[in-house]
C-alpha cells in the first residue's frame, strides 16, 4: 500500500490473505483497512484506488474513516479503516466477499479485530 498522493490513497491488495486481513465484513456496507502513516481523522471522507487479488483494475472507492490504528509495537499495522460508500463500494464489497467465500478463519488474523 502506498501513501496518500494528492488526496488519493493507493491500496494494492495482491492476494487473498491480504484481502482477508484488510476487509472488514462487520462494517455496514463493507469496510477496508488501509495500512498507512497518513494522518486522517474519524469521519473524514477519503478517496482510495483499490485493487482486488488477481486483478490489475483499480477500483475508485469513496469511504468514511471509521477506524484508526496508531503506531503499535505489536502485530497490528498502523493505518485506518473506511466504511465503503456508493456504487463502487457496493461492487467492491460484493467482489471481496466472493473471493473470500469458503476461506476458513481458523488461525487467521486481520489488521483490525
């Protein structure tokens, strides 16, 4: 994942393990955690160009910051989570859930909970 450039944040999700760790299914409308040192505020609206595993197409997403993880010494990454919004958010949620269908959660951790 790359830092914010000119108001746009790049979120490259290269594989299903990264998608599993990044996707937030418990968020209404779907959510995505973005590892970043970019300062954001709760409630701020951000624009993200995100990919899905095995796809090179960048999906333009708008989201509201709902989770902030500050620098930690543990296993969790610094970054923030967004609640997906709009038609592209619905599309991303649908595609992410298709890719993650059937993946067992045993022993897997996510970037958030």
